[in-house]
C-alpha cells in the first residue's frame, strides 16, 4: 500500500488532534445531542496513558472515537480516501452513522474510498476501537469473559496499548490512480535495470517512468519498463545510503491524471556460506530489538521520538534493528532508508505458544499450541499487509514472520511452511525470512529452523536460566551455538535477543542481578562467546529501551532490559557497547 503524499494531483489532509472518546457509543448521527461521558484523547496516541481513570485505562472491549470532519467542496471532484496508519487492535469505522469499513490487526494501515458516504461540509466520523485479543488474533491472548468480568491475558511481554496509534488522513486522487508500485531491479556489470510493476486503476493511455538521482536529475526515462537503465548505479550501502526515486506519471488524453514518486535503493542481499552478504560483502548486525513505547504516547507514533531513537542507535554505533514484535510506523522505515540502517521487519506473530511462562522450565508442560490457535489465516493477512506495505524499502533486509512460536509442538512445520512460502512469493526480492527461536525449541526438537534463512536465537542464559550465574550459563550458550551450527552449517546464526533487567542507578560490588554491573558483565560475557564463531553474524540487544508490560511478578514497572531507560537516558552499559560497536569494522 502506498504512503499518502501530496503533489500536483494528490492532496493530503490530516485528521490528527483531539478526538472525543467514550466507552458507550455517544452520538446519533445528525442529532445535536450533547455528548456525555466522553473524554478527550489525542490522535495519534494510545488511550491508556492519556487518562487518569484506571477503569478506562484498563478497559477491555470497545472504545468509541468520534470527531467532526469538514470536507471542502473542491475535494469532491476527486476520489477521497480515508486512511488510518494503524488502529490497535481492531477498527470498525462509521461515517455519518453508517458502518462502512472494518479492519483487524493493530499495526498496518488500511484505507477506503469515502465519496459515497460524505457530503460537503460537516460529517461525523466514528471509530469503534477494540483491544480484544484471542486465539484468532495476532498478537495472541487469552480472552476470558464471565458475567462480571472481561479480561485479555496477553501471551506476550508488552502492554496491550490500544487506540488510533498512527496518523489519520484524508487524501485524494483522480478516478484514474496508481494503486501500487513494486520496484524490482537487476544489477548487471555496470548498470542496473529497473523493472517496476505498477498497478493502475481506471482509464489511461500513457505512462512515463522516470528515475531520478538524489539531486533530482532524471537519469533514465521511458514509457517502456524495459528501458529503465541506470548507468554505474550508486549502491545503497549499510550506514551509507543512496536513494533513487522512481517517478510514475499517468496520462489520459494528454492530461496528467496521476503522479507518484517512490524512493528506492539499489543493493543486493544474499545468504551464502553462513554469512549475510549485502552488495556481496559480509556484514555483522549490531543493534537492538525495540518497541514502539514512550511515556504518555504509549504506542502512538511521534516523529520526534523516531528521530531521537534513530540518532541514539547511530550514536551507539548500531547498524540495524528489528521491529519487534509488530510492524512499526511507516515513518520509521522511511527514515531508516535515508540513514542506511538495516531493518528486520517483523509481523505481529507473537504469543504463538500455549501457556507461555517466563519461567522457561515450565514451558514444556503443554504442547498443544497448534491445535489451539486459529491464527493461520490471519497470519497470512498480516504478512501480506506487511510485505505489500514495506517491499520497496531498501532498509528492510529480512522478514521476521513470528517471534518465539512453539517450534517444537506438533504441527509447527505445517503451520509455518505455507507462511514462509507466502512471504517469499509476495516479495520480488525474496528477502531472507526468519523466525526468532525460543530456547525450548531446541535444535533436536525444533521444526521451523529448517524453513528459515538465518537462525535467530533469543537467549537468556544468566537470566531466566542460571539466574545470576554467568560462568555456568556461558558453557550452555557455547554448546548450543555449536549444536545449531552442526545441524545447519550453511545457515548464519544471529542473536536476535539477549539481555537482563537492570534497575538504573542500582550498583553492586558483586555479580548481583538487576545491577548495572551485572548488565555490563553479562553483555561482555556474551560478546566474548560471539567473537569466537565466524558464523555468528549479529547481535541485537534486548532491549533498546525499558518498556511497559502487563502486571507480572517478574516485572517492576515494566521490562527493564533497556540499554536506555524509558525516557532514553543511557545505563552504564551503553558506553561499553558504544565502544565495542564504534570500533568494530
Ligand atoms: C523474549 C521475548 C520478548 C521479551 C523478552 C524478555 O524472549 O521475545 O518479547 O520481552 O524475552 O525480556 O523476557
């Protein structure tokens, strides 16, 4: 799905700002009834941390958002599209009292044509937002409902923030419009052949494709996609990005009816001899698993936070991150493209583990995951939405289609095989597919790793296993790395998560868990292991910053495994890691 842009033909109008929200539906379209029991919520932003009332903060079920939208008469000569960047977890959209659209899935955009539902001037827009998660949704939760209580117990470790989390816009196009663009290319000896696939709706008689360099010079132009050649292309390199623009112009009777500019980078990605090669050169991934999570905003997108987080990652010497555990705002990826950061782009396939427990030794009590979850169809939908949204981003180097599923429960392979195939088939580049692995899905039992391109391990030896005992746990870590390598010698291994909860300002002379010293020792010990193996191709620390979780005996004010606090102050370990990463070639 294309990002909304304004240009010669298209216009964009933001509907962000303060909306009215209530638990019960408040308005009857057309009436001037005063709204009672409404509270105010800023969009984009999670509801939960904008309200004082705990009942509202913890409400399970529906929230009704409402606002008026004034539509100027001049827009009506065009298609008017209403687009939501994301609504978590489900949205039912009502226009002037009538339900017109629904979308399930909290982390991808959706849009629909509005013309037939609106009039010139004042219109009423309502969105029923639900935060229910169950065994048919992703993420997965246990949905418990009795006569006097409704609850969602998350099978994952982050707070189930809800609301309209990303921008809401009205944008316009003509009746003939560019619906989608896939920018495929092939790199030859000293030129690149760009082969865009453009989907157009409506009548037209001519299309012109132009390729512009980063100073906006047209380097190639044609009405035939087979003639789009870029001589001596400048490659998009990690941390040294170079972006070209594909400009598509659509004409009808000599009149320009649509135009869209999409940036892209020219580069290759390959997995070969257990290495990750970008433009033929092997790269080591240094970076983080992250969350969209910030005080007050919750999971609401805020451009200033995106910019700061990217600056902090670059300051640390990172070259990559994973969008754990769901697709992030489109603005994040657009920035990563400009900055040369590498992104493992993750679908919200999290919680696929029956009776998941932080005490991993208890996780083997039940092996029924794949008979209990009914998420496969929805999983296909979220993968499709992820790949079609993000396919043209050069920053995206791999797709993570789930996080820590029960890869060792019967049925895991049957569940994942079609999903891996689908992901590859949707992506013209066939980028690597990964599924970060949980420690219980051992090399002997796991059924998923054979399907993926990079072995991604989330490991907590010294924390959930052998808590506080680094020496013993590292022997286990080494043994495990070697066992995976023996089983899959051609596949690279990366650590997609490892870390320890650390209370900022807590110091200890000893190896005391939760202290800043323990976090420093833990990371140093892991790094010493990674550096022994050439086939370990990356380290993503868990987590970039502390984040909010549900209430749990093991969580003191959330998950404290951040290298930065939730308000982005560095813990001591940040300086060690910065030293390591900035001195690594
Ligand atoms: C994991 C999960 C992540 C948790 C983390 C932890 O394995 O993938 O979502 O937050 O462990 O800190 O327990």
